């Protein structure tokens, strides 16, 4: 058994104990991580879904979302589903305004956003469901160089403009065998409110606070560097810019050079398993609503089997829907996305890490518990 797989199995037994529901919320009644679970809705007859449904949010999920929508529509040919990869911030805003059936975000809803979700959720609340785990790659365009070793301190100094050339002594010292040119570094960051940016700045702030004193935020805090919209925008800019460097969901960087980041005393290249290992040893955020599954990622892990520059991307849905058609769609779509088939389709399309079977089962229970206001309570499986 590989170390990441071992970590996933051992740590899962302890994570669930760290969660407390908000005062006044019912007990979750969900299977614990690592425990035995009953068969879920994946074995039940599919509920017919018909209509047009829209989601919006994280551009990191775009490839996975295309795979999920394709698979879902094969099972529900009368459903027309579209997804707008506008970025995590705009996706959360559209969802909370009631403009979309679901949102997608690389960061969980804040307490303030949770508190504001009642109107969009028929007096209920929003919940975060982790469906996509992926490493964030530091990707660059330097001819003849496919991989570099970079510490978080050095990454921070590059993006703050303190290190400006690829042949800087600090980069050369960490990469003595690389042929580094006397080429200007061009950092490229996201122009939109981005969950990838928030995860990237969270990593830098946690691991290199002296070089990156700025708190985590989805909005880039510095004026220097080029800006582009979305994951495709920053990666395309780097592809067309010799000396360019950016941060992006690793699945969108396959033709660029990529950095191995320093974890403890070793440099660790990104991988789906190494990213998933960080999630498995990170606690869930406490005092959230029932069925919410938001994680507080441990960026400071120093184990070489883990890659802490990772994002967990969530589906953001309501606990209650007044519109029966919309709510019925969300129940079925969430169940499909979290199913073994849905996770396999996403991993094949995007190269992300599949969520663990325990989390799959937990999300399936959350999907069953979504309440459709116009239905009688006894019609709600798990409601």
C-alpha cells in the first residue's frame, strides 16, 4: 500500500470527530469517516429530471464539470445543463443571488455568505460539498526547462517582484543542474475573484509569512505583474510569454514547465495522490450547518508524501428548494457528481484526485436530505 493511500485510510477515521453543527441544527446522522456505510442512492432507480439548469463558478472545475454534465445528461436526456466558469467569487455571488441552481467554488462559503444564503435557499441554508481535489501547479515558460525546485519563500519573492530573473542566484542554487537563461521573469496572476488565488495566497501566507505577509484572498493583493481572467487566461498568457510564470489548477498546465515545491527538507512534485493526502489529514471546519463538508487545509505539513499547494473545490447547493424541478435536479446532480462513476469521469478528464469512498457516501446522504418545499416531508428520502 502506498503512503498516500495509507494516509487516506488511517486519517479518515479521525476527521469526522472534529465537526460540530451550528447551534439549533439537527444532528447530522451521517456515516462517520472510515466506518461501515449503507448502500446509497447509486443503487436506486434514477429520478427523472427534465428542464434547463445553470451553474456557475470555479474555472478549475471546468474540465471536470464538462465530464459530469456529459455523464449526467446520458442518464437524464431531458435535462439541459450548462456551466459558466466565471470564477469562484462570481459563482458564489450568482448562487447567493438565486440566479443559478448551484455554484462551484475553490473556497468554502464564509460565515457571512452562509448567513446570507437564506433567501436563495427558501429559508434554509447553503452547504459546501467537496467534489474536486487538485494540486495547484506553479507553471512557467522557460525554454528547455521542464521542472524546477522552488521553496515557498522563493515563490513568494518571485510573485512580489523581489526575484526578477530566471538566472537569479537563489533559483540557480536550488537548481544547479538546470540551464537557466538570463531572462526576465513575468509573473501572471488572476484578474478575477478566484478561489485558486485564495488557495495559492493561503499557502504562501502559511508557509512563507515573512516574504508573503498578505492574508489569503481571492483578489490579488499586489499591482505588479500581468493579470488575466480565469485558469485558461493565465495559462494561455504564460504559454505566449517567454519567462512567464503563474499558478493554476495542475490539470491545465500539462504543456508548461512546473515546479516541485519544498515540503520539509525535500522537493515534492505535484500529483493527485499527494494533493489528496493533505485533504485527508486536514480537519473539517467546525460549527457549520448540517451536511456542510468544508475543510481547513493544513498548508504547513512537512511530510514528503503530501503536496500542500492544493485546492478543494466545492459544489455549493441549498438545503431547501422551493422550485421542485430545480431542487430535484440538484439532488440527482450532486449524487451523480459524488458517485464512483462521476468521480472516475472527472479524474479521466481533469487528472484530479477522486474523493474518498467515505466522502462519496457522506455527500450522497447530503443529496438525499435536500428538501423540496412543495413535496410532502414523507416524500423526502433522508429529509
